[in-house]
C-alpha cells in the first residue's frame, strides 16, 4: 500500500520517508494534491550471469532461421 505525501512534508521529513521506502513502502509525492512522483525501493541486484549454464539443453532447431512469415510478424508486416 502506498502513502501520499505532499512535497512540503516530503522536504521536511525526507530522511524518514527514505527509510520507509528502503523498508519496502511505496510513497507517492504529490504537488498541489496531484500525484507527481514515486519514491520506492530499488530493485534487488540481479544475480551474476554464468555463461554456458544451458549447454546441452538447447537443441539445434533453436539456431535455425525463422520462417519468413514469422519474421514478417516481428517486423509488423
């Protein structure tokens, strides 16, 4: 659930709001009563990718060229 806070209050209590956002709460900053921006926690860091972890799981058909009809669909034709 998000909390709506006006800009003046956000400037006054920024540290507290920052801690709340870091804890997982979404805070909507409002200007003149209208939603203006969102303060939310950063997404967790992605895991380190390991090349080759799917070796032997993808068949040769995966690397075959796509049919013309499918290529046209991707190009919006």
